[in-house]
């Protein structure tokens, strides 16, 4: 399976969707804010769609390690910068 640019494009969209979904979950305040709860669900579905598309072009091990590492780092930075977590 050859690595391709489109695969990494889908992987990038999956990472953005995951970070957006996780941030929306935080902003939903325990699922009590409807707009953020809906955003969390929508971006969660998009995450699965983009990961599936990326898997057609990128090996699962590469996809998973990149998605989890970059996604976790991005969420940590956002949490630190915008929510004051230390």
C-alpha cells in the first residue's frame, strides 16, 4: 500500500475533527448545552468517516500513531491555552 497525499489529507481532517469533537464535549458542560453537544456528535461522526477514508491510503499503524499523538498534543495545548489547565 503506497502512502499518498490524499491519505494524509484525510488524516489531517480526522485529527481536526477529533480535536473539535473533544473541545465541543468540554464546552457542552456535561451535555447540557445543546449546540456544543450536537457539534460533538457531528464531529465525532466526521472523525470516523475521515479515518475510514484515510485507511484506504495509509497503513493502520501509521494512521493510529499519528492521529493519537498529534490529536492528544493538540488537545493538551488547547486545554492549556484556552481553559487554563496546568
